[in-house]
């Protein structure tokens, strides 16, 4: 359902090139690409059943809800910043252990040399393929990467002046190739379209049926429909609403019987989640003019281009 109305051909082509060329020992890093997608809700990825060899493994690194950057990262190298998060998501979180990333990072702080990305990936390989002569291909999904750019002004652990994001790519680059013939990095941007109203209805109805509302009573609640239309066709906003709905016991029966104080429970829960996740309140306080101008564009459904200036500053 997360791929609805998504043209994945370009992304799959880039992914296929990276995987195919990884089998050639003489490929340089100029043959590989980092794929950057915008506007996509997170997807739990698994390889098709036809992919028997080599071993594939998918890891999601969410820099907001999963492992946000903090003061403990200020003096760390990009390699260790990535290594800590990969180790946490693979060895701790996937086993269902109840430990936050912050607690894990504090405990690991005296052993940072063991969390360089190459050391962590070697440990993952030993765990997955101990005694097997197989190639391991890891798919890293780095979500909310705007947080990496926001952290760069505070970061002091750089080995160069490239910034944290580029140094992360540099830390990953040697793991994508066998030769060192070039120092260039290649980013391939894949734009993701917005959802149509038809797709929003179909996606929510799919999950509503799983929640017990097979007769589509939720469609009779005009306030709820208005909220779905107000998400402006953004996949992540729809994901947030679904998450808040399913965390409430008896949501769909109460919605059917109109016994649900909707805006007190869902509307403000979504708002608080967005504020907490993206720190919107801090941004608005610091950029009042830009925020008001952005609101003007949104309420007027006026298109905004990348070079549009929201205020004189």
C-alpha cells in the first residue's frame, strides 16, 4: 500500500545497478549511486523470493523517531555516528529489547572504537553468514536526513570540511567498491509524487478493514474525511494519522457510533506528533514572517518553487 501511485522504475534501476556492479571487483565508486527519494513514507523492505543469492538485509535508520542526533554525537566521526545507529537497530531493536537509542549510546560511549562502521558491518556479516561463503548486500534506508544537515553547525567531529552528510557518504563509499580510482560521490534524486484523494481513501479503507470496519462506516464521518483531505496528499501525514488511529482501542466502533471526541483525540495527537518530530514550534518562533507567508501559500493553494523567497531575510 505504501507504493500506491509510485513509479518505482527509476529507483529500482539505480538499486539494480548498485547490486549488479557490486559483483565486479574492478568497479570504482563512480559506478555506484546514492539514491535520494523525497516524500516517501517508510517501507519495510524485503527482497523478492526470486533473489536467492546473495544474502540481502534491510535496515531503516530514522534520524528522528529512531536515533536522533544529540550532544553525545558532537565530537564523533561520521563513521561512528552511523556505526552506533546501525548496531542499535540490528543488534538491539530488532531483537525486541526495551532500550532506547539514547540509553544504548550512553552505555556504548566508553567503547566507541568498536562502533566504526566497518567494524559493525563485519559483526553483522559474521552474525548473518557465519561460516558461509556468500556475499552480503545491505540496504540502508536513511530517513529524515534533513536532521543531519540541521546538526552540521553543531558537529565538531569532522575529518574534513565537507560536513556531516557528505562525510557519512564518504564513510559508506569504501564499502561499495574495491578500488579507489576516484573521490567523486554520485547522488541520484528520485522525486516521489503526492497521493491522490482516491488513493488516500483506498489506503485508509484497506487499514480500516483490517481494523474491523468492513462496512466502511468511517466514510460517513465528515470530520474525519476532512482531516484526510487536509493532509495535502502527503504520504507521511497519512502514515501519522493511521498510527494515531490504531493506537486507540475501539477507534472504528466509536467512530461509527459517533461517540468519539474526534478533534480532542486524533487532531491534537497528530499536531503534537508533528511538533515534536519536526520541532515546528521552534521554527515558527524563529521564522515568524516565513511561516506566515508559507501559511498564506498553503491556504491559497499557491504553488511554491524551490527558488521562491518567502521573506526578505
